[in-house]
């Protein structure tokens, strides 16, 4: 998968000694400070320099300075998917979640072939903060662009959690089709069928799960319990 704006990174990289000196200066460590290096680091121009300084400020806990550098980077290079992506990731870390997701969505729109990569970043971070509705939207947008089995499986779980059982069953069916020897996914599919009141499909999925050699004793117990009353499948 192509990372967004990969060609932009061919510009000259920042000198590591400049970054170290800048951090030392901000921490108030004059013994480790190289004033010339600090001046060089602060003089780096362009959105990538701003983003690098934002990273440093964030590591040092200066959220206000981080936001200032991010705003400047977006003003200079907001049309670049790479800049929007990095800014979005850093804004998640400053807890500016709505703004972060806005920039990541803008990055997705302009990322071209790199869009699935940015989508994965956005959906993972949305899920991390418990924004499961947004995570599901991003997953489904990603699946409309590129098939990835982990995305299908996650979409199935999110739909089930949201009580969208028909959609959950559709996604679980796709997982089972690609992993026919995985009994665990068949049991999950049976659970969704049972919760919809489709007892015959639930029983069939359980029978298939029980026939697999990979079925563990825990799954066997769960399947046996569900087979007694498909309408009351344990969640």
C-alpha cells in the first residue's frame, strides 16, 4: 500500500542534532544546548518543518505550541494529503478529535491510491476513542475501495454491537467464506442468525462449526448450549 505523499519525504531530512538541541533548549538543559542548532531547527521552512516542530512540542507536553505549529503547517500545505494525515494524527493526541477526523477525511479525499492507508489510520483512531459509528463509516468506505478481511471482520463485530443484525450476518458470512476452517467465526455467525430468530440457519452454522477439527472445547460447549435453544443464543 502506497503511503500518502511518499515523494514529499525525499526532501532533505532534519539534522538529528538540531532536533536534539531544540528539545534540550525547551527542557532548559543549557549544558546540552547548541544554540546554532536550535536556530537552524527553528529556521526550517515549510509544512514538514512545522509538523516536525509540532511533534517535538507535543512530546514535551506543550499542547498550545503544538496546535500553533499544526495550524501553520496546514496553512502552508493543507492541500497535501501527507500534511493533513500527519496533522490529523497529532490532533488526535492533543484530544482535538473532531478537527483531527475532519483533516483525516480531507486527506482521504485527496490521497488517491493511498486512501486505504489513511482510512485505516482514521478508523483505528476513531475506534480507539470509542467513536464506533465513525469507525464503521470509515470501514465501509474503505471496503468500497479495497477488500481487506480484517476490515470485514471488524465491520461485522460493530454491526452486531449496534444491533444491526442483518448487516452483521452479511459481513460474518463474508468472513466465513474466506475462512471456512475457522470454527469461531461460524459460531459468531450462528449467534447472529439465532438473534434474528433464524433457527435453521443458526443450527446449520453450528453443525458446520462442530464438524471442524479446529473447534476448541470452549466453542463446543457454547455451540452445544446454543443448539438447545437457538433463540436464546449466549452473547
